[in-house]
C-alpha cells in the first residue's frame, strides 16, 4: 500500500523509477526544496494531483508517463522548468494529459509557459496566486500590533501612550 507516501523534507532528488508502477499512489506532497525529479519517477502511478515545488529543475524523461488519471499539474516555478519532451510521453496517454489535465502556473507566467517547449502542449493552462501571500496581508490587518511604551504586547490599547502598528498613539 503506497497510499500515504511521505517523502522526507530533506530529500532533494527523487530517483529513477522511485514510484514506478505504484498504481495506488493517488496524491503526493513533494518536499519544498526538491531539486530533481529523475526519469520515470512517477511513471504508471495513480497520481491525479501533483504540485511541483519552485526549486525543481529539471524533470527527467518519462517522469509522469502513463498516468491516465492526472488531472491537476501545478507548477510553483515562475520560470518554466526545463522539461524533457518525453516527461508525459506514453502512447495516447500523452495526448490525454495535454488535453485533459490542467496545468496551473503562477500568476503572470501563463504566456511564458504557453511559449515553452513541452509545457505549451497543455490545452488548459490556468494562473493561480502562489503561496497565498494575500491571505497573510489580510491577516496582518486583523491583528493590530499594540505595545505599551515599555514594549509589552497588549491585546487592546490602554490609557496613555501606545504604539499601534509602529505608530505612537495617545489614548485618553
């Protein structure tokens, strides 16, 4: 059973044929600092959704070959990753992937991917907002940072001088 395969965070290379033929493998989280996905690594797996971390370059031949279930292929890299023309290769399967799977690319990079070798074969290329930076900003607003003049963090302003989000504010 390779249902819940966890790859250790410190892994930087997924080797040749690493998950080859694991048809039970539906989804996998790749480590943040992964650098290389070698040839045939995920060939003939059951993967339907995968996110390729920004640090990956390159992806080897046949890495995602013969996976008829692949529907979501998300790439975090703002520059199209070097990719071998046979990455998605495999009889009619290649055509199925390019026609049926959606390639998600960071906002503002769609044109680059549409012009890049191999990537341009995807019929459905959709931009997404990477890493949810917007959420973090929205969150900052909700959490005003309030300190007393002596630097103690407060839940709410007190009478007198407060420092709220870096500005001195007097509360009477």
